[in-house]
C-alpha cells in the first residue's frame, strides 16, 4: 500500500507508524517495514473485498491478534471516518469478525 495516498490512510489509525514491524529480508542497504498485524486487519475490515476477507479469516492471522488493541484501533479509525455509513459498516464488520474468531 502506498501510504502517501490519502484514500488508503483513512483506513489506518493516525499513529500506525508507531507499530510498524521490520520485515526480515536479507539486504545490506535497505530495511523493509510493514504495518502491524492489527493495523492491517483493521484496514481490511474497512474494505471487506473478497481478498480482504480471505486474508483475515486465516487462523494464523486471527490467533495472533491483540484483541484489546484491535478494539482501540477500530475506535480510532472510526473517529477519522468521513460519514456515519462507513463508521457503522466498519463497526458491524468488526463485531461480526470478533464474534466468529475471538
């Protein structure tokens, strides 16, 4: 995801950079990072495209989630959303996901 594109940034909490994780790729000049698992799942709950659902419904994903952090991040992302429709959709997606996989 190109994070300088504002269309994507709305699906992430403002402080997502505080949780980035270094990716272990053997290079000598460049370090690679990714967003945290929780930030990634929240962004996919915003979209809920077929591939997003497939990605987050994998046992290695939902078993490793910090659910307390997920609760916080969902609230942060909802606060930054532009309309009630998107807020309600994200909250419904998250509640359904949490009921099924927590």
